[in-house]
């Protein structure tokens, strides 16, 4: 299935877009999505293991199951004061 992932901060800069399309298996889990993001969008590898994934406006664990209408957001680390 195809899902769309919203990007913020550094992820948006790396991809020069506010969303990316990712192909994942039906009923994939967040951990599968993380790997697919890096495989299909190599610039995001810079942020791998430092980002959080939100599904339907809530932070998601690695075992959260995704579906084609899930609202997905990649939240990279931020700094500031």
C-alpha cells in the first residue's frame, strides 16, 4: 500500500517537500515504515533512529499497525531555547 508521511523541520529540508510517499506492505507496522522511509528516501537516513513517528496525531510505538488512511507524521529532533 502507499502511505503519505508529513515531514517537519530537518526532514522537510532534506526532502525539499512537506510530504513523501512510501510504499509499505498492507498492515505494516511503524518499524517497517521506518525502514521503508530510509530505503525509499535515502536523505532521511541522516535522521534515522532520532525521529518519532506520529500516527493519527499520537506518537506511535514500533508495533503500531498502519493502514492506508492513517495520518502519519515524521517528527525529527529539534533544538532551541
